[in-house]
C-alpha cells in the first residue's frame, strides 16, 4: 500500500499595524546595495507594497507572544515604510501585509533572511528591455518610465534601443549566443536586415568584437565629423529627410549619416551656390570639389594680388586684440598651466587675427578675366576658396611693340574703360560643367552622346583620308614636324603616327555597320590579301609597288592614326586634359576640311536612336527648325518626347541636317542657320495628332538613355 504524501502547510498571512513591527537582528543584510531607501519609499508611495514582509512573533521570557512582530526578511521595505511614516505620508497604525512564520518552527530566522535574498532569480536584461518597450507602446513616455524607476532618461533610451534590435538577434542573446556588449553594438542601426546580415557574416568567425560589429554596420555611412557633414550641417541634412545613426552607449562624435547620396547632393548644391556667388567677381572658370588632389595647381600660374587694405576700424580692432593677447600672456606668464577660460580666450584672439591675415586679395580686372578659382572644403568642414590661377591656354601671348596679341596694329584703349560684355564664369563640379538654372537655355550635349557622335566622325574621316594620299602624307609629315622640331608642341594632335589606332570605348549600336566602317574593312581586307605572309619579305614587297600603290597603302595605314574622338578631360593631370581634347578636335577639323569630309555623304542621318531620342525636346525642335523649317517645328511641338523624336527623324531624313559635333568647323558661318523650308507632309500619323502634355521617355526601356538629358 502506497504511503500518503504529507501535504505542505504554508505560513499564514495577515495585516499587522505598522507600529507593531520591529526590525530583527537576525536580518543578514548589513551592506547597502541596490535601490536606496528613499527611492524605494517613493516607489511604495506610488504603487503601494508589492511584496509582504516575512515576520515572526516576539516572545517574552516565558515564551508567550507579546503582540509585537520582528522582521528577519524585508528590512528594506520596513525602513521605506518607516520613512513614509516619518514624512506623515503613512499612518503609524497602517496595516502592513505580512507572512507570519510559526514561532514553533525549527527554521532559523537567519535562514529565512538569507533564503529570500539568494534564492531570488534576477531579471534577465532582455526582460527589462521588453518591459520598457511594452510600457512605451502602451502610452508611457520615456520621461514617465525614467521617473517610475528612478533612472536617467538616457538609460531608458538605451533599454528601448536594445529592445528594438532584430527579434532574431534578441533570441540569440536570450540563449546566451552573444554577449550584451555585442548586442549593444548592433543598436547603431535600426535596419533589422542589415543587423542580421552582419551577424550571419561574423557568427562563424573569431572576429566578433563589438568594435568590429559597429564598423561593419556603419561602413556604408559617413561620420558626422566628416568634412562634408560639417559643411552641410546635420540640421540641413535631417531637414532634407536624411537619417543620422546614433550610438547611445558610447561617444560617437555625432553619429553616422546613413544617406550618403543625399549628403553628396546637398554638398554639391551648397558648393555650387557658393561658386555662383564667387562667379560674380568676374573669374573665367571655377572648379568645385569636396577636395582636390595633391598638386592640382601644377602647371598653372598663380596670380600675385595685393591684400585688401585694412579700414581704420579693422586696424584698431587688430591693435586691441594684440594688446589683450599680450596682457593675458604677461599676467599668466608664471603659471605652468593656463586657466581654461584664459586659454579659450587666447584661442579666440588667434582665430580673429588669422581672419584678418586671410582677408581677400585684390587682383587686376584683366587678370581675373583669364584666371580661375578652386572652391572646396577644408579638413574642418569650412569653405575653402583658392583664387587666382591661370591655365596655359589662357596665358596672354607676348605682342610686339605697336601690335596687339594677334599681330595686328594695336587699337587705342581708353584708360579705365571696362569691357563691353560681362564674362560669365564656367563652373565645373566634379568635372561636369554646372549649367545655370535657366529653363530657356539649351543645355550642352551629354558627354556620352558627344563621344558616340565623334566616334562615327572619326571613322568617316579615316575612310576619307585613306583615299586621299596627298592629304594623308601631309598630315603625317605635319605630325613628324611637331615631334622632331623642339619649337613645336606635339600634344593634342589628331595624328597618332605610331600608328596606334584609337579605340571607341563608347559607341552607338551599329557603328560597325556604317558605310565608313564597311569601306575601311573592305579596303583593309584587300591589302591583307596582297601583303606577304612573312614579315621578312615585307620590305622587298613594298619596294616592288608602284608609286601610286605605295601612296594608297601609305594613306590607308596613316588613316588608322586619326582620332577626332571627344572624351571627358581630366583637369588634374591624371589623363588627357580638356585642352588636349580641344586641340585634337581642332586639328581633326583641319584634316576633315582638307579631305572635304561630309558626314551626310558618309551616310549619317539623325535618328531617334542615335541622337533625337537622346536629347531634350528643346534640342529636337531646334534641329527640326534648322533642318526642316519653322512650319515643320509647329507640327510636332505638342507631341510627347518619344513621338516627337520619331516624327523629327522622318522630317529630317533628307534635309542633310547635322548636330554640332558632326558639322564642319567654319568660323565664317554660324553653327545654327535658319533652314529653307522644304515641302513637308503636314499630315501626321493619326496616333500623333492629339495634343499631349510632355512626358519623359522611360529610360529603363532604352539602354542608350543613360546619356540623355
């Protein structure tokens, strides 16, 4: 027969008046730890007593109960209640919930006191984080939570930030898969996917230090101490919708800016605005950049201006600052270390004096008109303006006495006369010319489109040169003279006599199918079939050619050295400079004129694919106006861009119109000439007849639109 299990009897509980309670000498807690008595009293006053006191009857000498009760477990709660009684916020006889231990028990009072303190399981930190989050979600403010638990507002923010980490990582932390320090490191970003991605990357690695986690989470951001962030300002960045990541657990120097593209956009806008203000001074060009490489002024001549004269007020200010500086130094000369306020004031004086030393420099108007300015940001995030640099191509030629710079008789100049036209500075940001924000102005063609157009022109020019031996001979001879005679400069030429054939890294689709490309390939194949297989026999084979055959082969080979290609120049010496490209195009124009190059006869026609669909509507209308006349322009000016480009292709098909990069350079004829209006079919296709508002072409449907407006 199974023995009956003896049931446990719990100690009874009842309310006992406070004035019937006393502290027990058996309470094992002696040292102060945790929440103070004052804070505990305030917490009891707010929410009342959450846990009963553990008490035992006080017995007299005969072992009878006296009506008083001692407290071996719950002493801090008793002292908090005692403080409330002293503050008259609690009655002396207020009933206190107590668990009353039987006086006949054989368990010591010290045993109860020790058990209550060491058998209590501390709250897991994650439970605290989630509890704070639950209170916040139920309407409690961060300030309310901080006040309720006698902690700082920053601690509450930290706990809430920890609770907002990815639930997947919180589960790992709950299972002791990561340390609290590692979890804290993940709080620098609120993006759960990124947190999980970083944890997955490091979870199997030995490199799991918190600093490594922070570095990985912020590698796509920009420090708030970065010169760009300081220059724009965090307020402006956040006002534009930018997010700043903050580390609430350690110093983060202002945090990290998450949207780098937005920051760069704001920096470019602010730098451009500063450059436009400086442009009013009359400079020829202004280069704008966050920073410029070392040696970016190499090859440029720096103007020697005169610092602006100081006003009487400025001079007196300088004297007063110098006097104050000398006085403070003499007063504290005997001290080993300056007081903080004195040291700060000396720094302020030095900064103010430096500002006078860095005042504006005055330059001659004629120098300003051919010189430029570099606008950037210094290491501290402040605007840095470096004025007065002249490029080699802008230098004034030395004129003979009595002649102007072009060798003509010098005209009389009235002393002090101003130029009749105001020069507008060319502002360049990151190598791109910043156009003035004028809706009526026609913007320059995109660099990619220019390169594609000039690639076709280069092929057409090669084909024409190859069948014009006399010009090919002269072009190569011209290049030889530039190379051999030291009085000339050979950079920026169209003839690469190595012969090194210029490639076309950027080209329009179908370039290999153009008439020029086909003619070159056919001619090359014909010569290849005639050439000897062995290099050793080439000399004798060449000797056996007639004079006309040698000339034809010479022209064919020389043509491969022609480059009329436009490319974006590097202004800082790392590659082809803009001036070199300009010189190359100029010489290519000279050769094109000599061989009578005509891109229309070479087969080029404007299409939506090679030009018209790649430029703004304003340029499409300008092309139709020049090629087909004003009446044709009026037929399409109401169309959407895609439809307008297709209809413009039809209208311009047989007009012979060419965009500027493909036209022959003619200084005596303006680039845009009103065309004689040909007969045009005024009836448009039915689907083009409606008057639609302008809609942008979907660039995703056309891979070539990356170069459009």
